[in-house]
C-alpha cells in the first residue's frame, strides 16, 4: 500500500527555543520512502540525530517567533499482516537484548501494578492469543473521547476512567502486555482511516521473534500504517518537544492512498 502524507505544524515561540521534531516516516525494512521533503521556516539551526533504537530520525531546530513545519511524503508500506493470535510468546531467556527494556514499566505504563488483573482476566491464554484478547477487551470496555486526557495521563488513570484517545489506548495495551512478560512498546505512525486525522499511536508487541503493530482503537490496520518512531511510551515519540514556551496555532495531518 502506498500512502501520501501531508503534515503542517504552525507554532509561535516567544524566545529562542530548542525544539526536537519527530514527524518523518522512518526508512526501515517494512516501508520504503519513495519521496519526502521537510521544511522548517525561519529555523536558526537544523541537525538530524538517530531516533530510539535507530528507527527513524529526530531533528533538532532552534527557532523563534512564528514557525511553520511542512512535511510531505509518499511511503510504500510492505508490512505483513499476520494473525498475531497464532504467534508464540518468546521465553524471556531467548529475547534479544533490544527487546528486554520493553518488558519493564515506564513513566506512563506501570506494568507491575497490573499483574494480578492480567492473571485473573487473561491467565487462560498465552502468547498472541492473550495479546489480541487484551486488545479486544480494551475495544469493548473503553470509549474514544478526545479531550478527556492530557499529556500527563498514565495507563492507571485511563484504566480507571475507561476513556481516552489513541495514546491512552496504546498505553493500557502496552501495560497489560508487559505485565504478561511480553515486550511491548509504543509506535507513532501515520495511518489511513483515522478519525479525526492526526498523528496516531499504537502498540508494538514482540511475538514469534518479531515486532508486530497492534492498534487498540481498531481504527487502523498494520498494512496501512507508516511508522515514524518507537519508544517506551509517549514521552519517547512526541512529534514536537520544546525546551521553552511553545504556542500552537494549528496543526494538520492528512494521510491518503497515493495516486498511481
């Protein structure tokens, strides 16, 4: 599947500010960047650095005043859409080193506090069957409600409230999966079919010796997602992190099937 991506960020910075951007689709094995261009208006500095686990890039810019960021890309997604229900859990002693950190709790995903719930609710299942049962449980019990959460909301609060947006859904699924002894991380993506259109957050779980994207909201399929970056939780995949005051004027994300 070929996706056409158009992103526009419009911000105001009252003083010179260092900003870390992560908005570009990553050049990785399961997706090919056929065409891409990013422009940052009136930036004083522009430097690329590798993102988490070398998946994608982050960009440092120094800005002041009104700043626009425009990103356009055509991405060919070649990701397999395996049925995760049939995949086996990898025993902890067989996990590759890069997967081990994603077994552990993090700022938004305190997985150690959910072990009893996971055992009681999903203890009869294992591996991919358990992961997908958790995804189904979240879809059945949660409501997608924009504005109900903030950048400080953790999986504990979302679990209690049973409401949230994509990052909240992803945090709860990641937390439950980690509580099962299965590595899980967050992935920021561009995805076809998201309503309202925006940056999207999904879980990525390690099953059968590979990482697999799982959208707890049910809005997007793995073959229709262009991955931007990954991390322990949303703190690692923010599309814009400002080290100073930032005022958002507007932002827009559009993902469509590419022509041709």
